[in-house]
C-alpha cells in the first residue's frame, strides 16, 4: 500500500500490469508450469484491493503511531469477527 501511495495510481494501471506480466513471460517463458493469465488476474485483483483500502482508509502515515488508535482498530476488528461467526 505504501508503494502504491508513493508511486501513484500508474503502478496499478492495467496497461502497466499487462506490460509487467508480458516482460516476466518473456524472461520465464521456458517454464511450462506458470499460468500467466492467473498471475495477471491475481496481480490485478491485488492492486484493486489496495486501491479500495486506500480509498476507505485514506493516506497512510507510517511515521505516526498511536497506541490508542491501534487498540481501537483492533477492538473494532475483533467485534467484526465475532459478528461474522
């Protein structure tokens, strides 16, 4: 998430992902056990997840830490997990 935040949205652009997968396929094309379509879908879904999380949480501030905020987030997550069960 920090890398996406620092680099901007171009890192998760579909054209950038496709170019990256194509480059990897050229380098590792001799290996028969790699499913490149699955790899591209996984990377795309991963970046989509990062985009959604950044949208929900806002900018990350890795140099700022608050124990109180962390404990409040953990408590909220515990409550959600109890509700899901």
